[in-house]
C-alpha cells in the first residue's frame, strides 16, 4: 500500500471515529441514533491520553486506560443503575500513524447537578477512577466513590427536569408556606406545598403528562404567577396565571 493510500485510510478512520454518537446522561435509547454536536467532536479530537476528568462548558470528559476489554461509568444521580460504556479512541501522530489509544466518555452535565460521585466498571469489576484522586466515602452503600465538583449555579426557573416531571420554582421571602395550584389540581392550592431548598427558594417536582397547563403560586390566600416564566394567561375567574406547555 502506498504512503498516500495509507494516509487516506487513516484519515477516513479518524473521521469515522469523530462521527460516532456519544452516550450522554439524558438516557436516550441506545438504539436511537444521536447526532454528535460539533462541540463534542472538538472535545473528542482533543483527547490524546488518560487524564483526570475535566469540565469544558456543559460537558465533562472522562478517560481510562486502553488495556481493559471494557470500561463503563455509572453516576450517583442515576443511582448507579445505568452503566454507560466508554468508547475507544485511536490517537495518531502527524503522519496519521496510530501511536496510542484511550477510552473516553463525554457527559452532558445535567442542569441541576453541582457535584458528581461516580464509579467505573473495568472488565466487570467496580472501582474508583484511577485518574481522579478526589474520593468520598458513601456510608449508605459502604463504598468509596470518585468525586467531581461542578462549580456552577443551578438555574432557579420552572422547567422540565426529565420525562414526565416538571420542577416548579418560586422565589420570595424566606420562611413562607408556599403552595402550588393549577389546572392540574382543578385549582386546589392545598394539594402541593413547596419546600424551601435554599433561603427564599421554594421547589417541588410534579409528574405531568404532555399537555398545556395553567398554574400559580399561593402564599396565604393570594396567588401570583411564576415570574421566571414569561408566558401568562387569564383564568376563568379573571386572575393572571402562568402558562406551561409540557412536550
């Protein structure tokens, strides 16, 4: 095989690798083909060796040694119920000659996560991440976990958090009793009482099927719309409420 042909083969192999779908943490069906965003392609292109996990924008890059037959990763916010397989990347030199390989996994950061505890599965054995020196002991499961701090603020807005669940957020004075009512409760505001998770920030997660909903927050007998949601409607009795469309 000539040098030009050999280089062309290597280039095609590299392009094929970059076009592979990345398994993200939004629990997409493994059989569903996912288009790899350009940002993720750039992250894959920048992986050249095993390193400690690092954050880049809305993603975390995890790597592992090439000598295993299989490497997977599982996260605490999924209760370690899902093992995400890592992919093996071949590293090339300037002449497109293969010089090394490395396992990698790119995580799309969930919006509400600020700390990540995780474990690896290497050839069927659970272990902490050898490339990450930060570890914590979880007394509930009696194991050490690899730990990663995600230094960012959590958005305090009402939004869909996963399939079938909406997180409602109210911001106001601390120490209140805040309730949630809407068309999904027939405007009964005494069914759902929100929890103050931070000073002045009240939250509640409600299961909602796809559809269109009207809602408001209640303190005492007064109701106010959701100021984090610009969509407004008038209720049948003339009050201003917020409009939420769940897809």
